[in-house]
């Protein structure tokens, strides 16, 4: 509902237009002015509800003449083009029946039966990027706005604002400060390449509602109209596809903390769908049709699946979208969906069950242990070491999952050295040991039965023999590694990835278990600095 001041001004416009309509010459002009004023006042009211900026906006309108308002808010060529694009994107969301092609119905039974495109399971390792207006205050986490203005504000966040910003400062004022002037998408793509990642997922929109692309459904709260005045999603998509082999994906938050239409729908117990029809549904189609992501990573979905029209969207995505044959999706499509429905399962943040699962899953985790977005108050011990990250990768892949490792860029578009270092270290390790990660399958055992810190994967070689890989997180102190899971044969061969010398072993072919003698080499001769991989061929229980 518009605020009282806005309603009075709106009434005044209606009255003046009514009187002026008796003059035929002014009729068309004043009608246009009145419509423009309605748009202005409606947006002013929406801004008040969303950002708490009531008085400055309304007061500014009252001080200005009708002619000034008409000049400022007459539709420009830019907005005519946007309206045309919006119309086209809506037309493209329909279903077109194709003969001879399997059609997925908007039911979980049908959608869950869709095979996962093979590239995703083979990839194993991806990079997550949380980047938005929250990168400006860069304090506590990407939930900064909610911790400041939510129903239960955090005292440390309120104190931070009081000490560093003037009274009356609103979250909307952080928007122009999200500048991205140092953002070099090609440089980012080169870092991703060096990390060994096979896919990257960028936040197109987080719960704050800011879109990193010029959305037709987020006027003036997007990276093109505000802040950097750039299409950040488009630039990164182009760079990744032009300078790497990496699959490009997008994260999208279904809901927005403070959007008045979402709050209205929630207040109705999700019986109304004004927010879905006006924002989330068209935006999802917008990013798919425009950027063709190979991952659609949904999040922020309090509310029933039917409220979000998730099954209808997924049916369109799998049947008629430009990425229908290659796209993968996760499971966060509404209340009750996580860990039950969708493409691969994420269940909850940092999900790592430590045991083999019967459905493809992903461990989305972050290098900063306490935040997904960049934060200036982080300490060195808050960042995971490369040893911890490799352990996460090994335990995840051994149990059939993918690892999606997050970094948070700065407001000006930099990937901080600590994040870049971790990414490049991971790439160094994978350059030597990637054969134990990429395109592998879980083995009979996920971790060893005798020695902790040993995780297994398996993969067939070109001869059809199944190789078992033992990822050893710690070099054995006495140089002898005891493994309880493998059952050797007389022709069993053991080697270390990246090491050309012989690796000896001992054990009985009549039972499980063998002892592997690690090579006595200098530090410079080590194939890797952090974890080491043994390849076991011709095991009795290798298949």
C-alpha cells in the first residue's frame, strides 16, 4: 500500500487531470504526465517499503514540477528496448511439443527420472562465487542486511553501522558502492583454469534481491543500472567459455528477504503468488534464455514447491529450454524438496555424509569457514588450509559426491590472494593426482578399514582393468602404510601418481590387507606437497 503522503499527491494528480481533460488540446499530454506520475509514485512507495527511504523520495517529487517529472520519466529508447526484450523473453517461455523426444511432466515422479548429464558426475570439482552488494560492507557474512534489519538484529552489526555510517544510512546506499572497477573476467577465468575446477557457479542473485545482470524485473537494483553499470554475469560467462574448458553455471535465490510482494505472499501463507509471477518465475527464464547456464543452482526457497512453480519450471528447463540436454539442477526448490527431489542433492550447506549415497550429491562448502561472501573481519585461521580442502575433496569424491568450493570476491572485483592461493594449490595437486578424482566412481570401500586418512576411488583404464586409487592424506611416519581394504593377487601392482620409481608392497594373497613401502626421496622429489595417491592394479576385490 502506498504511504499517506504518496496517496495525497496521487489524488492531487487525478484531480488535476480530471479538470484538464475538458481541454482537448491538453488531453493527450496530461494523460501521459499522469501515467508517468503514477509510475513515479508507485516506485517511491515500493522503495520506501523495501529500503526505508520514504521521506527523501517523496519530498523530492513534491519539490519538482510536473514538467520535470515528465522529462525524467518519459520512456526512453533504452527502456523501450527493455520492454521489447521482456516481451520476447515471455514469449520464449512457452512449451513446444517435439515429436520423438521424451517429454518430462511437471511431477516429481517424471522429473526425478531424468538422467543426470554425464559431464557433471565426471567433473567432481567446481568453484562457487558469492558476489553482490553484501561485498561492500563485507562484514560478518553475506547475510549482513538481514542481520541488520531482520526481525532479530545482531547487536554487533548494528554497532558496526552506527560507528561507520551516518544516521539514516540505508542498505540501498551500498548499491552504488558495489563498483567492480577491478573486475577482470579473463583473469578470473585463468584462475579457475589453474585450480583444476571443471565448473563454476556464480551468484546471479542472492537473498538481497540485487541481480548481477540487467534484469527487466529488478529496476535500478541490478549491476547494469546501478553500481558497476556492467553485465557481470554476461562478462564472466563470455570469459569462462572463451578462455577455459569450464562449464558455466548460475546460482539463483528464489526469495528476497524484504521484497514487499514476497512478504505479502508469505503473509497469505503462500496462497497468493504475486512475487513468483512478477519476479522469480520471469527472472529464472531470463537467466536461462540469456546466459544458457549448464548449472541452475536454486536456493532460498521457504515456501511450498507449488508456490514457487518449481516443477513447472523444471519441466520447461528439461523439455524446451536452450540448455535442456546439458543442464543440471540441485534440490532446493521449495519446502520438503531438499535431499528428496531435483537433480543432484545438496541437502544443506557443507553436506558431507562421509558414506556412500544412493543418489548423486554435492558438498557445497566455503574456504572461509564462517562466510560465503568476502568479509574484511576474517582472520587467517578462519580460512581452510590446502590440507583441509584436499581432505574435503577426497572424502566427498570417495562417497560419490562433487565438491563445490566457494570464494568471495571483493566489492571492486578482486579475488583476494588467500583465495587465489588456495585455488592454485588445489590445481597443483590435481595436476599430479587428478586421475584419482576426475571421472572416477566410488569403490567397494570409501575409506580404509585399518588406517585413518585414506580415501578410495576407482576407474577403469584403457584395457578395461579397474584401478583403485588410495588417497593418503598423511605420509606414514615409519615409511610403511598398512591398508586393510585391498585384497592383493600375485600380479598386483602398486604405483604412486607423479612418481616414476618403484613402489614395493607385502601381503598375503589369501586375505585382505597389504603393507606399502613409501619411497625414501628428498623433498624436491616428492610428487606432491600435501597428499599422495597410490594406484592399485589387479586386486582381487578391485572390481
